[in-house]
C-alpha cells in the first residue's frame, strides 16, 4: 500500500522573530504551566500521540525490515505497473508506481 498524502495543514504562520519567540517559550517549558486545563491537556495528549507515531515511522523506515538488497532491481518489473504502490526498476532507480 502506498503512503497516503498529508492531510494536516499549517498550525501557524509565524516566521522570523515571532517564530523564535515561540520556540523560546517552548524551550523554557512555558507550555507545561498550562497542564491541568482540559483543553490544553487534550491537545498535549494528542501531540504526544502524534510524536509517538512519527517516532515509530522513523524506527520502521530505518530498521532492517526495509533494507533493500543490492540486487533488488533484478527481480522487479522494468515498466511502470498498472496498480498504485508497486515497486519497479526505472532504469536502475527504485520507483513506486502511481497507478
């Protein structure tokens, strides 16, 4: 199965000194002062779940489960398969079919 597209959007549009100020507050654990407020607790909980998911994806991607042998292209089709998400050998480049 192919990786789905990103569904989330930008959370804010801060840049420059505004972004630096936001990061400084985070680095100083300012967000922890709001623990105990139901709305903030719910958001922090969901953010932690998202971080756990990202960490798991990184672990999986870099694990031996996805290490491809040097000869992976030898057994793959040489033309783009008709179904989405299939691997194929695109002139020596491992490519995922878009279907």
